[in-house]
């Protein structure tokens, strides 16, 4: 459902600046802005204005906010033969590497769990993925015979391996041993 709003006053940039305490107020002007329906936006009360947009509807009612519900995107980046040494073996942080292939059903099941872990352990653990079809040398070097296989490296050495689509708790237990 779209809401019709009065003028939106923001600094002239290519988009909203990323400032956590910014609150942009809708002023009582004559022009209107139509906001399209979006699942990424949520209207909340004016109790906490950090990082939000304060709105006044056409009817003059105040006190609504648009709050972006999106989390900071953390991607599990791919690693290949060319980047393996620098990203995994020379990392100062422990590294979780998922060995996978696009055709592997269990790999698709565990991918959201790996994404969650990458987000939860940001700054404590680096997470990467190796497509075994594209980088068979790395897979054979570490004896990967079944995918998905998750290996944890610390100081360039293989420390632990988990084979198969396992629950998040199993991976967390393995990770916590090396943090």
C-alpha cells in the first residue's frame, strides 16, 4: 500500500547519507511524494528516530517513521587457486572455508547457515567458499571427497573439518574451539 506524503527534505546527494542518528523530516509543502510498496521498509512510531525518516501524511497526521529493516550485507566470498594463499593461508583471523558445488543439494541447504555464521562472527572469523568444480586442485590438496565440507583454518593450518549438511550448532562448536 503506497502512502502519499508531503515534501521530503534531505541533503542533495545521490541517496540518503549513511548516518545512524540521522532523522529526515517531511515538511508541510505543497508537492507530494508517492512511496511505492516495499517489503524492505516498515512504518514505526516516532519513539526512536535513529537512522529513520520522519513522515507526515497528507492528512497532517505526524509520528510515523520509515525504518530500513535490512541488515548490513556480509558476503561469503569465493576463493580460487589464485587467491587461496593470500585470503586463507595468510589470514590473521581463523578462516572457515566451505567446499561446495552448484549442483549439490546439501550445499544449497547449508549455504544460509554459512551466511549467518559469516554475519555473526564478523571481525572474529573470515568465511570463504571454494567451488570444487572450478578449483579441483584445492579440493584434492585437502582431501575433499564429499561436499559440502567445511574446514576451519588457523595460522594457515587445517584445524578441523565438518562433512555434510550439519546444524548450525555443530558448526558453532567447531568455530568456538579456535577463536
